[in-house]
C-alpha cells in the first residue's frame, strides 16, 4: 500500500513539475492580429536574395485607436521572401508582438502571382497547410499589385478588412459580386482541373470596388470578366442570390429585382456525338422602376416585361457560354460537374478528352423562367 | 423533557459500573457528595426544605440555575410537597419510603418524573436541566423534568429565506426541533430514535425517519456510523457531519444541512434520514445527491415552470461560477481565434498596458473578491453590506484606473461571484469556488484542453462519490426515468408520482387525477381531496 | 436500497460501447472512406456496421452461455486454465497497443489545433493520468463516466454538425453506387478499425447483472454508431467533395472550422469542439484501460485490478512515444490493426463459441435469461 501511495505522490509531483511551463500562452495584448494578407510576386527592385519570390503584405489594426477619433486605425507592412512561412518568420525579426492569423479575413492575389502556375500552387499549399489560417478567408484578385489595396483609406470604416469583407457579403443583394472563400477556391481548382473564377477588386484612394472577376485555367490567369458578365456567370453557376436586371421595354428602362435565382441543368439529348444541355434559370421578383404615367400592374404587361427579362437572361447566358467555350476554352460553368454526377456513364466516355469535348461538342441552351410578382408601391 | 434511551457501547458501560455510587439514605450525605462533585459550580442551587406537620421530613432539591425553570419548580415541587407531606401518618416505620411512593406516584404535578438511585445519573440530570429531588431516608431520588432555559424564538432562518414557504426555522433546542418536524408528518410511522453523543457534552441527537419508506440498510448504516463517533464534545451538527461523511477529502458535501423543518419533512417523505442535534439549528439529512443540493423547497411550492426555469438557472450559474474565469483565461491566452474579430480587438485594446498576464490578473481579482466576501460576513450588518458593495465597486474601478486589471476581468469576476450566490447549498458553493481556482490553473497551463482535463477529473471524482451508499450523481447515472422528473426540469406536480427509486420503498405516493379537475360537468360528490 | 455492486446496467453497456468505439478515427473517417470508394465511401461503413452486428451477436451469445463471467474467466473454462490466461494476456497486450495508438493520434490532433508548443509528453501524460484516476474507481466509475459524457458530448456536437448545412452540397455525393463490388470487398479490411471496440463487450457483458438483456443495448449502439459515422462521412463529402476530402488529413476538423453558428458570437468553433473531443478520447481510453488492467489481473491470477493501472499507464506512455512521426504512426496502425482487430473481434469469439458448443459447455439458453 505504501508503494502505491508513494507512486501516486510521485505521479502528482511529476505532473506539477511538467506543468510549470505554459508553453502556448500568449497574452492577448502581445498578439498582433493580421486581418488581411496580400500576395505578390516580388519586384526586381525589392528582391534581396536571388531566391525571393513573394512580397507579402499585412494589415493589422492599431488597437488603441479603434475607439477614438476619425480615420482609419490600421497599419500595413510587408515582407519579401521565397516562401510563405519564411515570410511569416521574418516578421518575428521586426515586431515585438506575435502575429496571429486566426482572424485573417481576406487574401488578395496580385495579378502576377495568378499568372504563374508554380507560384500559385506553392502559395496555396502553404496556406492550406498552416494551421492558423482559416479556410473561410475570402480570396480576390487584384489587377496590378496586391499591396495597392492596403494603401486605401476607407471613407467610413476604421478597419480595412471588415470593410472589404462587408462588400463581399453584399453578394446576397447583387449578383455582380462573387463571394469566394479559400476553401471554395481550393475545391474548385481541384474539381475543375485548375479552373477558377475569382472576384476582382480594384483599389482606389478612399474606397475599393469589387466588380468583375478573373478567370483562371490550369492554374493560370487567362482573362477577366466585367461586372455584367460576372453576374451572368453567377446565374449560370447557381451562385446568384439577389440582384437587379435592367431591360428595355418599349423604350422604357425598367429594372427587375430578384432575391433568389435558381439554375437547373438538364440533358436534352445526345445526338451525333454531341451533348445538348439545357440550363434552366428560374427566378421571381419585382419591378422596381418604370415611368411615371404608365401603369404596369397589368397581367399582360407584366408577362411581356418578364419575357423581356427572360430574353435578356437567355441571350447573356448563351453569350457567356460561348465566351467560355471559345475564348477561355475552359468549362467553368458547371457542365462537367453535372455530367459527372448525374450522367456518370456518359461522363466516363468523354472524361479523357473532356476539354476538347467541351469546346466542340457540348451545346448549351439557356432557358429562363421569370415571374414578376410585385411592382412596388405604386401602380 | 425526555426519557433517555441509552445506546452506549461497551466501553461506556464499564465506566458507569465503576462510577455508580448509590446514594445514601441521608440527605445531608447526598448533599455533601453532590457538592463535592459539583465543586466550584456556583450556578447549582441546593434547596433544602422540610415538609410535614412537624417539619421533620427533609427534602433536598438540586437544580442548575438558568437551565431549570424555577417557576415550574416552585409550583410543581414546593407547593405540592407542602400539601402532601401532611398525608403521611407520622408513625409510619419508614416514612421515607412511604413518602417517596406518595410523592413519586402522584404527588408532584410535573409531567415527567423518573427515579434514579446513583450519583452519576443524578449529576447528569442536574446538568441537563432537570431538577433532582432527594428525600431523606431513601436512596432513591426523583428526577423532575423542569427544563427551561432561555430560547430563541422560532423565526425564519436568514440563510435560507424563501419568497414562498413557511417561515419557521429550527432553534437550538432539540425538543422544539423535533416538534417542528413532527407537525408535518402526523404519521405514527415517523420514528425518532434519540441518542447521546459526546463523552463530556452528552449532546442529544435524534435520528428521524419514516419507517416504511426508508431503506433498512440505510438506517443501519446511519446508526453504525454514529456509533463510531468517539469524541468528547459535539458542539454543533457540523461535528457529526464531518465524522460520519463518506469522503472527507472531497470538495463536495455529502450531507445536506438545513434550518428548515419543511425541507426535513420533505426529505423524510422521500426516504431519507434526518439527524437533529441539540444546540444546533442545523439539521442533517442523509443521503445526499448532487441533484438534491440544487433543489430548494421553494421549487415545490411554486408552479412547475417557475421551478424549472429557476433550476435551470441554478445549474447554469453553478457551471459559470466554476468555469467562467478559466474559460476566459483559456480563450484569451491560448485560443483567441474562437472569439470574433471585433471582440478580440476590443479586448486587446482594453488590456493595453496591463502588466500582468491574464492568469495572474484573474487570481488577483478572485482573491480580492473572496477577501471582500469574508470581510462582509464578519462585519456587523449595517457596515457589512455597505462594505461589500462599495468595496466591490471602488476596488474594481480603482484597479482598472490604476491599470492593474482590465475592465473585462472585473465583469467576469463579478458575474462569477453572483453566480456562486445562486447555489442553494452553501458548502456546495464553497466547493465550486475552490474548484474554480483549480480550473484556472489548468486553463493557464494548457488552455481549453486543460479545462477539459480538469472537468474530467472533477466528473470522475463526482462519479466515484457515494453518500451512504447512494451514488452522488444519481439520477444522472444509473438512471431510472421517473427520477428525472425532478432534476433540471421539475415536472408538474400531478406527474410526480413516484419517490426516488434508489432511496425509497413504497414507491407510489401520488395518484394522477388531473383529468378529474378538467371535467366541468363532473357530478357532485366526487372526492378530489387526494 | 444501498447497492454496493460492481455491475453495469444495459443502458451503461450501450453508452460504454458507443463512447469507446467513437474515438480518434472519426476525424479521419471521411477521408479514409472517400479514399477507398470515392462518393460511395459511406457504403463501406454501412456494410461494416452490418458485419459488426453479426459479430456482436456472436459475442453476446458467447457471453450468455456463461452468465456473470467475463472472457477472462470463461476462456479458462473453455480452453483450459493456462491457454485461457495466455489469451487474456494477449488481449491485454492488444488493448495496451490500442490505447497507446489512440493516445498518440489524439495528441497529434491536439498539437495541430489547440496547443502547438506544449510538449507531446505533457499532453499525453496529463491525459493518461486523469484516466488513471478514473479507472481506479472500478467498473462502476467507468460506466457512469461514460453515461455522463455521452449527452455532454453529443448534444453540442450535433448542433454544430447541423449548422454546417449552408456549406453542404449534397450533390457531391453523386453518382451513387458506381464502384464495382470487388473494390468494396477489398476496402473492408482496411476500414475495420473504425468499429474497433466491440470486442470489449466480451468483458463488459460479464459485468452485467442480467446478461440476457445485452442484445438490445449492444445492437442499438452499433446502429447508432453506424448512423453517426455515415452522417459524418456524408456531411464531409457533401461539404468538400469526394476528391478534396481525401487530401485533408482530418476532414471532420476542417468541416467544423467552416461552421459558424448564426447568432452566437463564437466564430471559429474548432477549439471548442476539439475540447469536447477530449471527452470521447477520454472515455475510450478509460473503458479500454480498465479492461486492460482487469485482464492483466486475471492473467496473473490476482484479485484486485487497481494496482496494475499505474504501471500499465507508464508502459502505454512509453509505447505512445515510440513512433517518430504521424506518418510512422499511421503506418504501424495500418499494419497491426486490421489483423489484430479482426482476430479479437471476429475470430476469437467465434472460435470460443464453437469450442464451447462442441464441448457442450456453459448454461443453456433458456436457463441463462
């Protein structure tokens, strides 16, 4: 019995000795929160060693100034190195507080980085692997250098990152803005064999504008979509939620607003070695703008306007599809996804040369169903 | 006021045999012996008087002043004796014996009389508060029940005040307490076994139970444990509690303590055993489970959803009081990623310039609060409460101003303190307070993982704990459905049909007659009284 | 009724089974399943579950013809005293390896997500020491702790899982049933370890007061585990897609990271959920450790098992530190466990049952209930 007791005591003592260090404790005021990251390929002028590849820029809030006074309360800084993680460890040489990436909301890719396949793959691996980065970060492409974004001094917000993230969340209201998280990005790149559509952010002086998108194929940037095309892209990929569609009806500009947008894909037929797909777009909403003096609360009139909207959707849709097929030569509109899931046997036959097949032998038709339910407050 | 049933162990018997000195037939000799034994006890009164026509029959009345009621003695003894002595024929051969019989069997208008024939019993009787009457020419003496010491009135216990519920509470007099309980259980099967514990204090202890509900093994265990007590004095029920509890090292109390007779009565109905101790208004109830420590009698007097909400709040509060500071430490020092960005930034802003790490800060504030709490208890009421409030506010804000602690810490500590006040049982609350510090250390070392380990340790300990054979965590473990009706949620009264399964026999206590209430066109004459 | 028993109730048996089987492999379950069969990953779990129900039936049957005895005791009856003790000893060795493995995997997970710099030794030691305290309380303590932890773990867990709904895309599970049967059969041995733990019923049923009542709890718990595993696999594949999920080491953790509870101010829940996960690993270790020390005490012929716990823990600690890396750890696991688990879960009970039947041993069925 005594042996047991002394063993117990020894165990407890051992515990106490081992527990004397709190290895992971970092006080909250000793942390520097990094809210956004920008990745650029290094400019020659800044290259310190021949191996350097990246410039990483960071944004951190200045915690004291958050409450007081107007104006932004954040600072930016950057590092140059040949790997993500090495850049992060470089920061330890310069700052007394330890960077914390658990709240990093945004990651901006400079154009150059997305044009370089190898660079992009390295970066993505580094980011996915490191435990502190959260894969719900929003990803953007910056035409030009990512560090430009950090020079913006927002008009109304104190911090840059929530400002930008807030714009992204407007994607619930407008289909011109795409919301892309890092995990979505990685999944899409994996599933679409290096193809991706990534929102574009244009930095200004006091604001940023998120409109349009960059298009990647085989991990390389191949072009852009403008904001109108982006909204069509959202329709085609079932990502759109809310938005406004402007049409002209008998010379009058009118706007159709929707809060929901559904896309279904159907296989129409397989003929002559071609696959005919039908993208069915369904939405409903209200008319927001017409012209004083004309009343639109009329069934026939509304049906005609809705026909206009449908035509608009169908035309734009087919135009963009052609662009993807012929200009970008990449299937980023979900056809492969549909075929591999819903038509597996068919997909197996074309899996090997899918790219070529997509360009030549898939014919996509867009059919839209628009219902106008409401017209606002006046007739 | 009480006949003794002696349940002494063998050791005591020997002592008695040794020290039993039979009284002498001579009153003066008895008086001398008493005075020798009770030397320097200046509050013992020796009243000699003679009665009889010729005034030749010597009586000696001995009692302790202050413990016995002199009014009663005057009426019962002196008055009566003066009368009766005349009834004895003066020529009787042994007038003492005759007189004794007359006096003993009908001469004294006192309701409690007993005979003793030895010094020990006589002395004990005097010290208990009874009066002893010695009659010349006989060695027998009469013990007259004349207890009458100053008593506190029956009033609401201030540690267990309720909004709704009876306002009587136990006092320090044993007999008053037993009466308060018996008033609520007018069943002949309510038993009260009295014992004397304490070699010098001879404290009265009463074990109360309802015979056909309680489990015989439990009862046996209770008596067995009380028998093992070998101490010189029982000053308060706490002594008994600590000497018979299962695990003295545990921070959790295994015996309930209450000042309320209604709570005792309710526990007896559930099959528990109550122990009342003289000189203490705190009754002990065994066995106890963690769940019962969270119950307050008010839960049963109010309606069920009120009770359920309050119970739920109590459970939440107890968890908060144990875990909140530790969680705060873990989250800020180890895993700030859990909090949203805005909160984290404002926390970091609040902590700028604070020299201490969060763990130390938490300890400082907690210890300060504990000091304040203790100080508030010791000071007289008008100053005490003021100090509590003012002290808390002043020290809290002064500390924040001085930059020693952050405002969030003050809030956390305040919430923790308030939560711990909502736990009905004081010892349990203190147990939680202790464990809070333990968890804080765990949190400060290994963050959330440390807290989990600490919680698991506490859980394992709770699960191992038994109170008189009943697992402490019933009904959460080994569960039986019907026991769950009275845990976090208290179901409506008409559904609480069974007694706690582990404790009681005679399971069914209530018949569900709810449907009889709601039948409007019910004929007259249906008896809904049950 | 004062009970001073060392018995467990049927409900406790179910809880022990569930909490023991669900331990560390749940994190990587979705990745393994998707790795084997792609979008049909969940299918293999269903199949395994059904196989294991049969295994459980064999085990219950074996125990019911020796009521009140654990395998340590009746194996000595069936195959003789010395072989019985050897078998029990082997069992103990197997269980020790299991605990070491589980401890190490869990420590790695903790180091990845919660505590980065804290030395592995400290994390492991603190965990096993807490387990020691619990196991020394005997079978009642073990059973009750399992009972208590079950709701504490599962209720928040289910809430968090369900709130992942926005990120899930169930079409990721299509196409279904595209994998050829040969592939399915080949994957079964590799996934066996996920249901490992049923063999403990060989012991725990012996602690029950009425072994005849073991059918319902055991079968129901296996079904529960089956559904739970399927749900996790389905959710992970739905959230990430079958291809990506195979690349993540611990997809369940990644899934939880992406969940955000609406309205609650807590954002990144992985810390919270991983802390809850300590509970399930704890229960697994505790259940297994108890049996391990019990086996050793039976093999050595002594009465008490408490004194073996601490030495065992030291051995486990040493063993758990052996693999040099996560990769090596998984290699070892994949090498040993398919055979060991299959042996103890399928072969041993079936063999013992057969032998007992052939030698006409044990109590007849209608007598034992």
